C-alpha cells in the first residue's frame, strides 16, 4: 500500500469537499441515534459480560487446581484462555475507551479500570486512545503501523532488519502483551535516544515492571502453588492460556489495519483536517472481520473495526446494529467497505508482513533466471551503507 | 440540635484487621481485579463491601408516593431519626444519586430501613423509585447524614411545619420518639388523599399523641407564617422543625427571626439550589484554586488552559477520555450535541472537558 495521496487512482478523488462534510454529518447522526437510545439494556449487556468473565475465570482456575488430570487441564486451559480473551477484548479495551463511562458506575469506568495485561491501563490509554485513534494510519505519526518493529507500508523506509520481520512479528504475536507494554513505554525510541535515565521514563517503566510482577506472580507462581502437586501442569496451563490470548488479540489487531487494501495517509494530509476528513480517514484506514455473533464478542467487537474507529466511545454492543447504515454510506459515496472473514484477513496481513520484509519492487522483479543477481542486490542492500541502499531502492522503484 | 451525630465504632476491630489481611492475600490471585469484585458476585451486601442495599418491598403511600423498604449492607450504621441517606440508583443504565429522608422504625426486627419518595413531575429518579422499582433491586447507599434531628433530651413541646414530602423526616422522628407527647404538626398537601402517611397521622391525632393541622392547598390555598402562628398560638414556646419548599422555609426563617426566635427554628433543605443551565459561567477548580469565566462555546479544557490550569488532556475531540474530570456541582453542555449534564453537590459526575462548555457555574474537582 502506498499513502492514498500518492496513488495513481486515488479512491477519494471523486469526492468533493462538500461530499466529505455530508458524510461527516451523516455519521454524526448515526452516532447521536445510538447515544439517544443508550440505556438499561446496554448497561445490562456489559454487566453480563463482566459477570460471565468472572465466573469463567474463577471456574477455570478452580478446575486447574486438578490440572494433573489431563481432561481438567484441557477444560481449564480452554476456559482460562476464553476468559482472558473476553477480559482483554470485549471488557478491558472497550471500558478503557470510555465506552461505558456514561453509566457513571465507578466500578466500570475508563478512569478506574485496570486489566489483565502487562501494560498499565493509563499508559495504554495514552498510546492507543490518544495517538493511534487520533492519527490512525498516518505514516510517521501512527506508530501502530508496524509498532516500530515491522514495515507494513511501502512508504515506510526499508531497513535490513525488516528481512527478519516475519520472525519478529511471530515472536511479537506470542508475547503480544509484553510487546504492547514496551511499545506503550516507547522503549525502542527511548533506548535509541539514550533517554533511559529520564526520571519520567523511569517512573513509567517502574509502573510497568510492577504490573508485570503482579501478573507473573498470579499466573506463574501463586496459582501453580495453590495446585500443590499439580504445580507444573497449572503453570503450563497459564503459559498456554496467555499465549493463546496473545496470538488471538494479535491476529484481531493485525486484521484491523494491516490487510492489503487498507489505506494509509501522508503526514501533511492531516494539517487542518476537518471532522468530515477525519471520519473519512477512519473509514478507509480500517478493515472489518465478518463472522458470527460469538466472533464479534471474542474480538471485543473489533471485528467492527471501521465502526469502532468512527465511534471509539460508543458501546461495543451497538456496532453490529449501525454497521449496515455505515456500509450503506460507503456504498452511496463509492467507497470500499473492507470486510472479510478472519482467516482471509489474517492471511492478507501476514502476506503483507512477508512481502514488505523485502525492499519495494524486489519480489516483482525477481524471476527464477535473475534470482542470483537479485539475491546479490539484496545482499548489497542489507550490508551496504544507507546511501547504497537508497540508490538500489531508487533503481528498483524506477524499473 | 446535635452538631455531630455519634457513630458507633466498627464492631470487632480485630476481626476487621484479620479480614483485611486475608483480602490482601487473596488479591495476589485476583489481580488486577480485587477479591471484592468476585465476592460481589456472591453477596453484594456483605461486610466490607461498598455500602449497598436491596429493595425488599415497595409500598404505595399515595398516588405519587411510595415507601421503599431496603435491607442495607452489613456495614450500615444505625441512623438518627430525621436523617437522610444518599441513594444511588441506575435509571436507564445511568447511575443517579439523590437524597431521601429515612422513615423507618429503628426497632424494626428485620433490620431494614425505609425511605419514602414522592414522585416529582418530570423527576427522573423519584419517578423511577416510585413507579418502576422492583423488589430485589440492588441500590447504592451512603451512611445516614443530616442534622435535622431532635436534641437530647427531646424538647417538652414541639411544632413541626411540613409541606408535601417534607413530612418524611418528621415521620421518622415521630415514629421513633414516643416520648414526644406535646406535638403540633401543621402539614400542607394539595388534597387529603395526597397527604403522605395520612392514615397514620390521623390515627396519631385520634389518640391524642399529636395535634394535627392539615392544610389542603387545592381548596384552602397556601399557608403563610402568620397563619401558622395564628393556628398555633403557643408557637413561641415550642421548638420548631420545618421541612418543605424553599419559599416556605425562607418565609418561616424571616418570621421567626423577626420574633427573635431564630434559635428555636430548625429547617431542612435537600437541595439548596436547583442548577439551571445557562450559557457559559464561572468555572472554579477547587484544588488548583483557579476561577475563570468561560463562555458557552469554549470547551472548559481550552478555557482552563488559557487561564493557566494544568489540565489532563488527550485527543481534544471527545474520543480518548484523557481529559475526564469530576464535576462537583454545576452544569455543562456537550458541544457536539448540546446535551446538558448537571451535577448536584456530591455527585462528582465525570465530564469530558475537551467537548464540554460551561452551562452555568461549575465547580470542578481538579
């Protein structure tokens, strides 16, 4: 993908400034309809999900006390994985977005909630709610585009370490919660700029370590210890449940912005951006996952990523109901509503991760016959100076 | 009038300490949730939980008033008759807090308390409580508070002046102070049917326990202080408690002051002022000690920053909730849809300052 502004067939070229403002107005109306009808049934929904999560988590942990018995291990691990997914996706993510703040219940509020995750809630809220949701898919502004370890857009400069990105991405997926914590800390940038001594950074890092300490103690020490002779099997159950949750949430998040066909934007394109233009960027910069009701709940309704990015503070249980209206708006204005089943979106995102691990144009220009010379070129690019890299990249782009 | 109400100290402090230690240990397994979050699933009224109550029964008193019998949580501390409680109830999914007088007998065998609520036309919470609350509902509670209570010893002669739901704290007092024998009650209500506790009050009057003067305002009009004084010639000898609309209370205060009886009159107002939404207003930040004038079109966040207040902020467009602060009292308007949010003292309604403009005087906890 190339930033939308540089595309030969810009998908919004047919829209006038007036169209864009009309789109914004229609979306404001959709938002208002939900706000006007928000009430008891919605409150009952989130309380029910929280109730189910707590019972499943408690039940699974109880079953795992007998984890030495294989069926108990399986049942408990499946249950704990489901509980952890529910807690992170439909509950934690959405509460921390302020989707349920309107209930004025201090126990279910974005300013008081903490979640089962390495990153403390307040740090995640900053990097996710403020940066990612405001600068969605703007190259150089939205660090969610590859999390600083992956190249997910042609317009992100290729570096030799990108050759390993399929591997980095897989490792990141397995330990996603720690990746997110490091990302929320901006660990990479802080180390690169040698700012690790900064007291503000140290305070935040300490908060993260404290949080990780509590999480690790619960999953890998206390719960196994409570299982007595089943210490090891309960430990493995917790490890597996955390990895399952990490792989799942990573997949869902990859599907949100990385599938092929999702648009990205130039930094200067958002100067003086209007509300309508902001909406339009969210519409084109997100992708949905189609599927069953259970799929929507387990993804925290991020299967409705487009609706979520348009209205990040509306209760997640309402996205499904407004999706047809949003889709109709896309159709009427000739825009591509990007939606596909989970396996297809995951495959598309991973395809991009593999493809962009190589410099732009390399794969397309490589045939069986010129493979040796192409590999030589790649080797030169990977080991040469930035200048050499730039020259070869320019050559390939011109070809 | 007692200035402070004695509170019993928590029962069995050693047990409480032990429980707290156990909970801290349990937190090792429940983090990031609290053991309380799980215990609430089993028993929301247990000792150590946030104070809540369960509505056990709803008794209709008049066409627009009802008494709610509530089983309070284990940590409830007995109230003093005449006091009120703040009750938090979810109306259309939104938690709303209001204050109501306690009307129950302290000697109830089942340990329940009761409040009596009159539905106000258009009142969100009062109508919900009177008409739509089912037994079994869990409500949030605060401990009883208020100083509209009898002194010890109780006065030999008392006068109560009440109107409408103003009878409720007085009923709490009459039911629990049988030693009060020389009592005059002057009560105003639109009609005889509208008198809350009408039958019980008339029965008390019939036995001679109280002298009851009912004023049915639909036919007889409103009572003024002069008329009340005429009805109760020995009013100057009586300690007087009054509860009702602000207008009545102010008139009484003036009249009693003119007669040099200020210290013989005790009044009760639930809501000293009704918040009226306007355009813009004075915004005060209690903790940073800043006060500023904001117009009705500027987000409070912008106005405050301009005035040099260090504000939490985020996306500045109403999506990230990084700027949320508690509004302790006042009214704000959501600039996106014009919706007005009001907060009465103690509400602490959380508002997004980046998309909210002042719609009247605002007191923000920051």
